[in-house]
C-alpha cells in the first residue's frame, strides 16, 4: 500500500473506533442529547454575594451522584425512567447579572450555566 492509502485507512479506523467508543456510552436503543441550561439564584445587594450563592449552587450540583437527583435539581421532566437516570453533569460556570429592580436599586443575580447530557430513546 502506498503512504496515502495507509493514512486514509488509519484515519478511517480512528474515526470508526472513536464513534463506537462514544456510542457505547449510550444505553442500547438510546442516543445522546447534550443540553445547556441556566439556573438563577436569589437577587442580592452585592456582586460578591451573588457569585458566592451561584458557586454554592454549583457545588451542590457537582455533589449529586444519581441522574435522578440531578434531573430533579435541573427541573427536567422525562417520560422514561432510563432517560431520567442517565442525566450526567458535564461542565458549568457562574456568572453574575447586574440590573435595577422596581425600586430603582441596583441588585445582582448569580447564574449557574450548566451543560449536561442524557440518553434519549431512539425511535
């Protein structure tokens, strides 16, 4: 085989093995869904306090061991029990939004931006 053919065979093999490894993580008859969601915390008077509350919420999410408890914390609704149990945290970060409330006061709200994945039943 010439060098170009060997490189093509190698690239195709890596692609196929990589795809199989990713697909193996899904339950049989299911595929993956990757979703991002923003969770808000209570409005507070300081930016530091908003970051602190957001970080506490993030730490609580990271401690959750079961997909069902993470599903409840993220307020996700599933008809299928296997989908609910498959929810897995991927990554998150905390941001703070500054705004003026109805009384004209500057307040801050922490936001936890979460990315997670779960298995979706394939039809």
